[in-house]
């Protein structure tokens, strides 16, 4: 064992009490070294510099009272055991303190011989135990995730083999196949695909749990995503003789989301709905702006199935949940679908829930945030609690040149966006989520909280990164330009001092969106009329300050 | 390019190599094989394929080593590489592109899509080589 000396930080303003405690500490089994401060602020300062073995804490100090006192100490030094030495016997406060991580609550007048020493040593032991439990819990979680990820990886090779040879036979590459053989081969292929989906779910759930899912957020028209999901599920619905209807409220605004992930959630919900709906029933998918929260769009998948019992409604989004009364005789999955759906929706900042009465169908609803630049822009626009004077708007334009480029165009755009992300500082700049789907021309915008020098560097990096892309080589035109945008001449920004920072950010976000839209429209126009120069780079032209 | 494009299949699993060979030959491609990183490079030198389909988990130099060796060699760096792997795209797709690959597929890949990308990659190469630049 290392040095047995206990370093005690005593935070106590009453000199009489402090002396009493010191005397008690002299009786301790191990040598004790006491540092005493009178105010909480001094205590917190001490904890900033050093890590004592234990903190003995009086709650009523000149600069802090009651529960606030221990909360601040716990927040400052979460790993140091804290023992409260209080003037009054308050069971309610004691319980609250223990729940929040304090190790013990002693009443000063009640100390008897050796008690403080015991309490202190046990507090240190308990805290050490808690820490090692927490560490081993994290290690186990990490091990479990690694294990699952390894297993799902290894399952893929034999799975691929089954898939490949089944399709080789089905496609007649190894000779003619008769009707019955074709049917059996289709069963093999379908089962292999199910197994593949389970492996994917397993990996996805593991990733979600480890917080490793990254979203590729875009400005989306939700009808497109709904339309794709409807097209993908059409066959499954028809086979079961279930009517599948997809609709969107007129004038629905853009949402901010990852279309692949949203599609994953939708497919999952629609697949479940079809599975639980009897033949001749109906599944409806509908998107509408939320009345209860206009910053969100709600997407509802409803069915005419048996519905969900109130007990199951709470469990249904948990991992490995499977409906014990599933009437359908199709194969069960792993019970990860709704768990993954909930994780994905939560990552988007939305919510998912189900409304159902047994016997009259179920309606799953999930919400997605509207496309608004205010939230992602605020760290870029605000500096030292104030709006910056100016930002730089960098515009990167791509045009598809050759016919051959068409196949990889989407990929090229996605990769360009990805490269842009790497050219910026995440806390200072923002690559705007693309405004539209990938057309033959695509414009990307970067808002940088920057001066002209750094903007030049940023542009050079962008140019370098994008020209390196093999997808763009010889098949695309690139134009990069930048302009400074003054934030001080916004309507009402300077004049009304009282205008909240939030409102100012919202105003700037609105304006940036308008500028980006306008720039996109004008470049599309000039493109039509005069053709496109190759690799054109415009110098920075606007001033950082308004004229 | 010869009239029939030649594709080098690199995979350590013999069954998967055979499946890929059958699939590509049925689509009128010539194929050659390699089962590890070392022989992949040797085959690339010897056979001069028009395209390489590369697995990542390989003995004797994994897929990344192969990509790096190909990139370093003037004669080989122009051969497009399609990576076909059991690895998770979240963790590997980006580094595969950074290492110079032109496409990424996770196993099991959709045959139609894979064949389309193979076709487009070979086709794109003809077009961009003939462009003055």
C-alpha cells in the first residue's frame, strides 16, 4: 500500500467546529494532514489545484448555503469522496445529498469517539469501489460492442457466399433451372437476405449504443423520402393484399435530416405495419407539420392491425422486444428494429411514440426538426456572448461536364461535401446542409467566422481538397468564390439594443438562407446563358465592414 | 484496353473468388485471381488488368497495403480499384477512398449495382483518358 497519510480538505467557517473536528482527526488510525478553508470559493479553488483523499464539508458557509454547497463541490471534483458535517439533523437533505453522490452525512453534535475516522475511511473505500465498478462497466460494454462487431463481420463472408451462389444459380449462369428448383433457390436467397438484415441490425444497434452513428444532415423535402419508402414497400404490401397509402400535407416545409436514416426508420415502421395488418387492411403514411410544436414535422405510419396493449406500448421500443401474440406466421426478427428507429430519431433531435387501442390498429409517429440554420449557425456567429461583426460566405459550385460523370455524380457531390467538412474548423465554420437534391449543378456554401486571411487559406484548402477528388477529375467544373457578409447592418440589429441574441442569430440565419438561395438561382441562370469556364476562382471581393 | 476488359479479383476466400469469376465471365469480362496482398501486386504487374476488385482483409499485406503499393507505382496507379469487403462502411469507407479506391461495396453487394459501377468505371476511364487536359 502507498503512503497511508490522508489528505483532508476541511471546508468549515466556524473556528470552534473546526478545532473540534481537528481534535477528532488526531485520534485517527492513519496519519492525517488537514487543509482548512472558510469559504466555498476557496474550497473550489483548492480542488482545482489538488485532489485530497476526502472533503469534509460544512453546508452553511458565508458564500453558499444548503444543497447548493455540496452540488458545487461534487461538480468540481466528482472523484473525491465528500462527507458532509452538518449543524442540523435533516433527514431529507441527507437523503438528497447521498442520492447526488455525497458519501456520508454526519451531524456535528453527535460525533462520538472514532466515528469521524470510520466515516472518513469508509467514504474513501466506497468511492474507490464505485470508481472501479464504473471502469469495469465501461470495459465490459466496450468488450461487448467489439465482440458483436467482430461476430457480425465474420458472419458476412459465408453469408455472401450463400447469396452469390444462389444468385448464380437463379440467373442461370450454371445451366437451366426448372420451376421447382427456382422456387427453392428463391427461398434460400430470401433467408440469406433475412440473415443479412439481422446482421446489419445487430451491428447498427451496437453502433447506436456506442454512440457511433453519424448523421449526414441535409435540407430535405420529406415527400421525396416518403415517396421512396412507398415505392420500396409497394411489393410487400401487394403480396399481403394490404393497401398502402402515402400522403403529405400541402406546403410542408423542408426538414433537416439524413435521408438514408429516415428511410431506414420509415421502412422499418411500414414493414411492421404490413406484417401486423390482416389482408384487405390498410397502411397509411402521412407527414404533416406538428400542431403542438411547429418547429417539427411529424410522420405517422398507421395500420388496421390488432393494435398494441398498453403494457406493450412501454416496452416496444426496447431492445429484443418481440410481440408474444404476433398472429402473423412470418419469421420473427431480432427485435431490434424499433430500438434502432428510436435511436435514429433521437439522433435527429426528434421523438417517436405509438398510439393504439387494442383492436383498432396502431399509429407510430416520429418527428423531425425543420430545416433552420439558426441552431447550427449560432456557434459560428456568436463570439464572447455577442454577435460578430462579419462572417465570410464561401460558395463552391460544381457542374457535371460529361456523360460518363453522370453515374458517379451523386457520389462526387457527396464526396465534395465531405471534403468541405474537412477544410473547416468545426466550432468556427459551418458547411451549410445542401439546399436541394443533386441536380446537374450543385452549390455548396460554407459560413466561416473568419478574417480575410483565414478565408484565403480556407479557399486554398478547399481548392486543393476538391481537385484531388478522383470522382471529379475530368468530369466536373469547379468554381470557388467568397464574399464577406456584414452582420452589423442587419435590419434592426444595431438600433434595438434590447433585441435578444437569439433573435439576432435567427435574423442572420434567415438572411444567409436567402443569400444562398439567391446565389444558387443566379448561378443557374448565368450557367444557361454563357456556358461554363473551367476551374474559375474568384478573389475575395467584398469588404469585411459595411460601406 | 483490349476488346474484353480484364479484371483482377483479389479475395482470400476461394468460394467468393469463384463466385465473382462466374459472375464476371457471364458478363463478358476476362478475369485473373489473387488470394493475398503479395500476389495481388505480382498479378497486377504481370497481367496489367483494366480494373481490380479488392477485398480488405487479406493475408500477406491487407487491402490498404495493396492500395498504397498500387498508388506508388506509376504503371499501376492508373488502374481503378473497387473495394469489396465485409468491413463496416462507417469505419472504412472514407479511408478506402483516401487510399485511392474509386468505389466501395460492402459484402454481400447487389450484383446489378456492382456490375453497373464496374461498367461505368471502365467507361469513365476511356473517356477521361481521351480528353485533352
